[in-house]
């Protein structure tokens, strides 16, 4: 009998199994495919390898500003693919070694629930006092007529040997936006047509506008409030029929990106354990990431929500601690988001609009990259930091960064919010100079009412 059974070897399951073992559990991890999950094999790591190549290419186009006369002769797709494979393999092997090092048993095969404490893996029973489900997510293929033939999935994109000459992307979230940036930099003609009134609808309006402008500057056409109704063959490519309020618009493309995700509970036999799901198929969990069955926990993409790797790991750590008798809560408000576009995006917490809707008296502070010395000397002046705070208490409710290194800078904001520091406390800090991170303190000073380097309000 195991103390903890973990189903899934992605970033969630991996972290959960190691944490359980650290706390003295006899733990086992069951994985039906390769270790690493979506993150290492088909998600974060491969996509960021492609985005790194795109960023370098994008930056090389500005080399002349620094006195460098560079010419990029060609993009070697097979070299990028080899690098992607190499890095993914290294990470996967590191994960396998660390599981072994922590004494976690690994069983290869597909887990199926038999009860709240028992699963079967390829017909063989495995019992545990607690079970953590970390089975992740899978591609959500919409049933749009004609789409199958035109589809270019994120899996295909990450293995591409050339870019489509033109592509229609209908995903307004960070996945669709990152892919729009990547493909346009590599030479595709990209149309980003989204049903919402703007791209990145769950981010702060300023973030959405800045990223949209940066995409337009690179030639991406953005069409808001349009839904893809159907796709049909048109010459060598396809014609996508978009509709908005009864009006039609046709976009001719070579491919249509399919990037949506849905929780993966396929064939898991949740009914046998009595685990309840939400209407969208995600597993219901409470703040301790416990499901409707006291011995069963769930973490990561399978619970829906943000569907991000670091959230998956943090949830699974919380699950493992609770399995081992602790009373841990998952701090959902600290899940940061990022995009490796150019400029990058990094954010955490509430947008200004969300904070207002929740009834807060909102104070915001901002600081543009255009007057940060480091951004100026680096020629990366596109961007800004925005701090959203509670005007009455100074509590930091959210921080929204668009600009170089935003995916790293947002860590400052996460720490500040984790330690419940106020804008005044963040404003009192100081940072290395010259550096992008100075902008976070400057934005906090603005929110606290004493911005030093901005004109008086
Ligand atoms: C293109 C792309 C780019 C992304 N980029 C980012 C990014 O930059 N940053 C970020 O934070 N997130 C990113 N994500 C999301 C991220 O990959 C996921 O949030 C993360 O992998 C979720 O981790 P998980 O452990 O919940 O599930 P997964 O990583 O999906 O792992 C689940 C594992 O469970 C296994 N499994 C499933 N069912 C069973 C079963 N019955 N028995 C045994 N094993 C089973 C699967 O084989 C899989 O290995 C991206 C996703 C995609 C598709």
C-alpha cells in the first residue's frame, strides 16, 4: 500500500511525487507516455525554444542600431527542431533521475480508477491511502465545419519544417498570441481573428492594447468580435468564413491554427471513485485542491483554470502536503502569467477592470519603459509597468508588465503580493542600476503618490 499515488508525470505530478516523498511518503508516479507531460514535450519548453529563435531573429533586425552589420541568410528549421528535441530530452532525463533519487517508484501505463484508494494500471491493481490526479490537458479540437483539413495544431507547429505562408488564428489567449508573434516573425502572414472585443481578454486592457499594437507593427492583422463559422477549400489553401452580428468576412489562408486545450480525464474512470467534475469537464477541487472524494486530490490542467505549468506544480505540492497531514492552501491569486513575445508580457493578480468590478477603490501607478535608462540603452523602450492597488489600504492587487524581461520582472510582483507588502513598501525599495527592474519600483512609487521620474500629476 502506497501513501500517495500520483497519476501523471507532467510538471504537476512530478512536483507532487517528489514533495510527498520529501515528507516521508512511500510514493508512486504512474505515467502512460513519456515523463515530462505537455510542458516538456509539447508545450512550454518546445514553444519557448521556437520563440527564442524568433526573438533572436527579431532582434537581429535591429542590430544596425548598435553598429552591427548583420545578415541572417536563412532559418534552419531542422537545427531548431534538433535543439528542441535535445533540451526536452535533457529535461525529461533529469526528471527521471530526480524521481529515482527521491525514491519515488515509477509505473509505466495508463491508470484507471477502481475506487477512492485504488487504481489499476494496465489491469494490475495499485493501492494508496491518497491519490493525486495530474493527468493534464489535451488539444480541444473545435467542431467547426471544414476545419479538420485546414488545421495546423500546436503539436504540428512545434514540429514544423517550414512556416505556412498564411495562417488564421482564432485563439485570443496567450497561446494564440504567442503563436501569432512566432509565425509572423518567421515569415507567415498572420490573421488573428477573435470573438472577444480584444486579444488577451482576461488581461488588463492596457496590456492587451500594447501587445496588439506590437503585433500590428509586425504585420499581424487583428480582427476583433468575429467568430469562425466554417472553413472551405479555396485553391491551394482554405477560406475561413468569419461572422460578426450577421455580417460575413472571408479570410483566405493556407492553414488555421488549433490551439485550445481541455482537461484530460479520458478513460480515467472517475465515476468509480465518485470524483465530481465541473460542466467543462475539469475536476472540481477546493482551496486545498481536494476533490469531492476525501482521499483524492487533483492538480494542474485537469482542474481547468489557468492551465499553466507553475500553477500545476504549486497545486500538486499543496496536494502532496495535504496527503501527508498538512493543511496547505493553494494561493490561486499568485498565479502569474507570461508571454515570450516581443515585448514580453508578465502579470499577476487583478486587472484594473477586475479590481473595480470587485468593488475596490482602485489606485494605479505606472511607469513607461521609454524613460528607463536601461531600456533606452538597450533600444527596448516599448512597454510599461502598471501597479493596481487598493487605494484605502495600499494592498497590491495586481501588476501588469509589458516590456523586455517582463516574464522575469513579474517575479518581483509575485513576491511582493505573497509577502502582502503594500505599494508604499514596494516603493521604498531600490534596485540595481541600470536595470529593467527599476521600473517596478518606479510604478509602485507612482501608485504611492511620489513618482520621482515622472512629471507631477
Ligand atoms: C504550445 C503550448 C505552450 C505552452 N506554454 C506554456 C508556458 O510557456 N508556460 C506555462 O506555464 N504553461 C505553458 N503551457 C501549458 C503547460 O504545458 C501545462 O499547463 C502543463 O503542462 C500542465 O501540467 P500538468 O502536470 O497538469 O499536465 P501535463 O503536463 O499535461 O501532464 C499530464 C501527464 O499525465 C499523463 N497521463 C494522462 N492520463 C494518464 C493516465 N490515465 N495514466 C497515466 N498517465 C496519464 C500524460 O501522459 C502526461 O504526461 C503550454 C501549453 C502548450 C500546449
